[in-house]
């Protein structure tokens, strides 16, 4: 099912590394994106530990699990808790209705998981510094660890606002008892990590390492952080570095990106790598797809049923937009991809199609829960729409329209739908780009954060206007710090609005 590309000497090293870290499995199994533009890169001294960080993205609580979905998706108007009313029913009020709780076992794990991941990144960075490693391979290892630390801190600063910056090895639990840093300080810290990553990561990787971090990932994440700060010129420059690199293109069909065959494709910039072999005897998976899978019985027992689309998302698409049927599955209707029809009477009427997996693969592995399907984090369509938004905000409507049209043209395909946007009015074009982001990234972690960063919005598309009727207040842009974190660290203080 999957092509393999090996060099004999590297194969032995990587097999040993598999056993040691269980974190880099798909680097051996995935078809590559291309060849490294800088040639075969020197192996870094800490490469094994860095590969372990990739594994922690998959395994670590809070990085890609159920708590992640509640923070990054359920809080938007596009998704709701799902499952059954009694299954973690208290989180309906907490996350669907913005009645945030300061102490919940699942949500506490989001904070703990992120900081545990940061500590792991710091361990790698500490060792590189202690050994004074400056060879090219070790600089790449350092860049990978700094990207991942920046990624974790970007989550934390968006979700909690002020948090402590921990940039050193934590040897004893009390070492991390530091006061909070300001939001501005955290973004400066993120900037530094991502600038180092951009300077030292390659444009692409050789065959053995598909899915590994690149300059494109560093610049895409950096652009996203700049959008959140309304640094339109900086965001546009970062996006255009990615665009001009020639490393990425949109796939011809929107739906292909979310299939297993679309993993690590030309549209992919950063994915959390999962793996399961052909017969299911070897798995390096994650609960991410399982917790969202259709909650039914028999062949339709595909998961726990959390994070389901809302009627608001269903009704938001332009007439005939093919992305609607590629984002949402409906009970009692054909799946439109594998020739099956969903049964009536499921736990929810609609489901996230972007985590729906091939039944043939399920049968072969004996796993209905899709533990092999990568978690998509950054993709090229986002770069194009971030560039469109940034260009419009800097007054370049022509450039904004060009980037917007690339995304719409791919979505429409050969269908007579989604007419080209032609307005050069900044306000109207801003609204069009906002609507495009919603259609393109339905159920993909973008909507809540977009609405928050758009406050205040003259067109009414922002968190206060859209989420306000569901209970959202301005203070809900940040989540209260978990009570267990305050108990452990006497230097922490609760978010002032909570």
C-alpha cells in the first residue's frame, strides 16, 4: 500500500531509532515530497531525541487529542461537543456555551500536555547547547526543537494569554515555578524560535524523511502568528516566501488532501505523523481520529463521536460549494466517497468527514478508528488565504484577489459555482476572504481563532458578534488557568478577567 525508499545504512539506524522513540515511524513509510535542495544533510548528534519530539506530538496529552478539539474546534460556531448528551456532558456548557471551568480533568490536560512538550523541547536544546554542537545536522535538530516549542507556545498564548516562558531544562518540578510573561514577551520569544527555524531548516527533505519540518513550516507558522497581531506586512512577506519557494501546490481535488493518499503531499506543510501497517499488527497511532469517528454500531462503530459540525456551518456554504459535502457527512445519506450510506439513528445527524477513513483499510487492519491517518496542521491553502488577507489589509486588492482566486478555482473545479470575486473594495473583499476561510477550513481548528483575532470587525464577522448569542464575552478569548496549575506554582496568578 505504501512505497518505501531506503538507504541500507540509514535503514539500520532508523530501525533502532524506531525502537528507541516510537516517534518517527512514518518517516520510513511515506512517499517523499522531493529531494533536499541542499543535498544530503549531515546527521545531527541529537537526531534521535528530535525524532522523539515528533512522536510526542502524537502521544502527548493536549497536543492532538480530545482536549485539543475542545479548545481548537468545539469553541467555534462550526462545531459542537457531539457524542451523546451524557458523555462528558458538562463540557457542553463549558465549551459550547462559554461557561469555562477552571478545573476539569480533560481540559487540565491541555495545559499540562503543552508544558510537558515544551520541557521535552528544552531537554533537546539544553543538550545541544551543553555539547556545543554547531555542525549543520545539529543546527537542523535545534531548529526542529525550536519550531516545536514555538508551536506549543503559540497555542498557549492564544488560549490563555499570559503564561510563563520556560526556556531551560526542568530538572525538578519546582524549577518551572515561574511567574507569567506578557503576551508581547511570549510573541517575541516565538519570533526568535521561528526565525532560527527558518534560517536553519531545509526547503525539503530527502526520501527518508517525508513529514519532517522545513523552512515552509517555519514561515507558515510565523505568518500565522503575525496575522494574530495584525502585522499584515510581516505576514504577507512570510507567506510569499513560502509561495515563491516552489515547494507547494494545491492538489487538484479538495477532498484528496484529507485521504491517506493526500498525506505529505504537495499541499501539506506540517502534519503530525501517524502509522499503521497493512494488517494492523504495528501501530503508532493516536486517538485523534477515533474520538471524532462516527458513533454507531457494527461497521459504523467508528469512534466516540465528539466534535461534530453545526447547522450553522452546514448553512454557511455558497450554493453548490463542493467543500460542504467534503466536510460534512449526513446520517441516512451516501458518504460520497467510498460507496456507503450512513445509517439513520446515529448519535448525531452530522459528522466530520475530514477524519472519515477508507473502509477497505479498516477491514485490512482490523481497525475502524483510523489510527493511521495523519493529523493535518498547516497546509498551502492557508498560506494563500493568509496572503490574500494580508495583501488586502495593506491595500493591494489585485494581489489579494489573485491569491483568493487560486483557492476558489481549486474548490469549484469544473463546476459552474463559486464565481470569481472581483470587488476591489477593501471592506467587501475582507468579508469575502473571511467567508472563504470558513468554507475552506471547516472543522480544521481555524474558525474560533479567526473570529477572535478579527475583533472588532465592521462587517460583524468576529467573535463578539458571531459567538455572543451563544454566551461568548470578550474575556472568553482567553481560558482561565487550570486550578491545578495554580496549586502547583505559587508564582502563577489567575487571568485577571477570571
